[in-house]
C-alpha cells in the first residue's frame, strides 16, 4: 500500500462505520491500524467492538500523553488522541466539533515497516517520526 498519511472519515451510524472500516481494510489498511473515536469513551468502546476496529491506546499516544489524558478534559483528550495519529492540528478542531454533534470518526494509519519513516505534520512544522 502506498498511503503514507492518516485517512480520516466522519460517519453518522454504526452501519456506515462498519462499512467504512471494511472499505479501508479492502483498500489495504491493516485491521489493527483502523481506529474509531466517539465523543464518549463508552461509545468508542461500543463502536470499536461493533465495527471490528481498534481504539486509540497508549501504544499510539505514547506513555506521557496517555498519562496526561487522565487529567485532561474530554475535549483535550480527544485532541491528543487525534493528533497522536498524525492528523494536522488545523483539522482537529473541526473533527472535535463533529464528535460533539454525535458523529463517529474512522481513522486509518499506514502500516509501515520499522525501517520506514513517515512525515507527520505537527503544529506549524514538519516533524520526522519513525514508526
């Protein structure tokens, strides 16, 4: 697969989410690289189980971000989770608004070998991240 960036889709129902997860899998994204996110932690857990997708965990966020999320508001926690998957900061506010309106995010990250690198946009500068 040649995709080297995170794909983000906004869905409105469990069925749409399940279909999007399957479509991404069919396009070559590995199942363990397809994530769902809702405004509530409980909702995210339910949707992930229903759609056969993953939740954004400490492995994706990193230890320090994961610990910091224990002390953040839900909005700040959602922001950290979205940014951890390489979504541009400028796009994050719009996606959080979608979550507040009851939408579901489906995020798919590229599968890369340890030797590969991925350019991820973080804030106003590019940062080379080794995956």
